């Protein structure tokens, strides 16, 4: 069936969000920018507003294809030739969602999204897909993607931290005039749409509704990480150039005892490490050695010795990022390590997973297991901050607290696997994210996964 023209033209403007100040703009499919996406709505109509062209409604279960066509977006469905527009907005009924699919390397991923979706071609020539969603619906999706422990008070801690990070980043991005507030991958916070929501995440969202942590009246830097190795880090020791924050200081964490990342050993050929660092050093590397450590023992700087005898200093977080990118992205789980040479190998013996600043997720889980409240846990990891109400209204995910879990038309193997805890790379504890205090990373790590090919 072809698109059904409703015989009136519309001018699609940016306009105020249906959620007002509580809305977020999240770029989806940000790591693997597709050339085309397919959209449909089950059991309801899909409303299509095309900038400067026309408004349409698509019947339930009919697929709309949106494809990059130069600097415009081409729309078509079920054999129709379609037309092109500068931008397109998709939406459905208030409690519904739009299923989006994209294909990469002959594998199709399908996810459902609340709110509305805007599709256009950006200045770089990429298809920009932005989901405008209530911040609480966003939190209900992000929480289980970032924190999968079965303790409600710990889940509430993650909800407050995720909401705080979203509010802070949104404020920064909009002040800078950015076209979106957050991305959907770990360099922001992992957001996979409605498919990640569950009863626990909705309940944690509802019972902390609107709450963020603030310091001196402003949203705090609510960074977090998987495992601190028994001792959290100060932000000034991890990210060069940032101002020290009194609520992000190093402290012993007696609760982080059960983490599988509490200690680790990794071996790698010296040649691979040297090759990963050559660009930074400006020449071939022959030796690496820690040069300075923070008070808690993390490596702050290392000395790289070049083949010409010259030495170059490199910050610990940059060293970790470059080595992981050039070898195995999870080789160095933290900067909390010692390194020794063993033949032609480097042996890294370390502790923890992530940058170590702020909330430790394994420590949070243990505190929650012992019966501590989410307020107490937040106070432990962010001392001196206050809980403040920052958003209003009742989002869809909270209203549908007891609704069964969403199942997309088809599930990819990766979607099924992603139900397991992913504590290694959440956004505000992604080391590619926060150098100093800036809101986002310009160097997101590519995430490569194998997926089964599936269809609608």
C-alpha cells in the first residue's frame, strides 16, 4: 500500500517539545550511522510529517523506508516511488512506540522507541536520527543497560546518577547549540529504547522520579564506573585539565569485595603496545615505564622512550585509551596497574574496571545487598551533594509500570546477549568520555558485534 496523503501541507518546525523542559534529544544508531532505516508501528498508525512537503498517516504494520538521498531524506513504502524532504518526523499515539530497523553487514537490528523521531542528513552527510523522549522514559531504558544487579536500592542509585548525567549533559549541549543532547552508546549512556525497560527499572525510575544530585545548586558530575578495585579515584588525578571537585575525591571502598575485576593480569606483546603509542610519541617506542602515581596508586603519567633516546610523557588515561584501541579494547581495565617486561611481553597486573571516579557499581550492589538506602549510597560516593527535584510530569514508562516487557518484531543475537550485565563500559564511566569536565567524547570506541540476520 502506498503512502496516503491527507491533502494538507505542514511546515515542520523545531517547536517546543511535548515534554517541555523534561525532554531529551538522543542520537540513535550513532556508532553505526546507517544510510537507511525502516519504520513501522504495530496496531496503530504511524504519523509522518515531512518538512515543507506533506503530512501522512501510515496504516498499522506497514513499513516506511527512509533513505539518505544527497542532502535530503527519501521516503517510500510498499512499492511507491515516494518523495524526498529536508527532514522527517515520525510519531504515534501517546502510549505507543515506533519500531526502527537498520541493516549493517547484512544483519538487521530492530528497536522500539517512545516519543518521536526526527530524521535528516547532517552537515557531514550522515543520516541523523534523533529520538525526542521524556527524560524519565530515557532513565527507565538506560538503567538496566548500565546496572543489572537485582537490588532495588542499587537500581535507584543508578537511576539518579543516569538522570543527573543526562540533565547536566543536556544543559551543556543546548548551551553550545548542539543538534542533540546525548548519543545512544557508551560514550554517553547506553540507550537501546523500550526493549531495555523492565519492571525494576520502571519502579526505580518512579520511586526516584525527577531526582538528581546537585552541588551548590547545580547538577553534579555524576560519573560512575564498574569496579574501583577497593579504592575510588579523585577526578583531578584521572582526567588532566579538570578542576578538582570536592565530591569526587579518592577514598577507600570497603564494599567492593565481590567484583570479578578486583584484580586482573593481562599479557601482551611489547611490539603491539609500542605500535599503539608511536603516533603519540612521534616515533618508534622501545620502552614504557610509569612515571607518577596518584595517592591511591593509579598511574597518572608514564614515560615513553623512543628509539632515538628521546622521552615523551603521556597521561595515564590517554595511555590506557591508546593501548586499548591499538590492541584489545579491554586489555587495560583501569589505570590502577603495575607493568613488567617478561621476554617480549608486557605483563600488566591491575585492579578495578573503569576510571574509578564517583560511584562504583559493584560497591553499590554490595551496599544495596546489605540493606543500605539509595540516599546513603549516593552520599557515600558523592559526599556533600544533595538530592534535588529536577523534572516534572509522569512519563510513559512510569505510567506503564506493570506492563510486560517489550519484545521487538525480531530480536538480534546481540539484543538477546545484551540482557546480561554490561558493567565494563557505561557512559559516564567510559574512559573515552570524560577528559576534564567536558560533556562528551570525540573519540567514541567502535563496538563490533556479530549479529544473526533477522527480518521484520
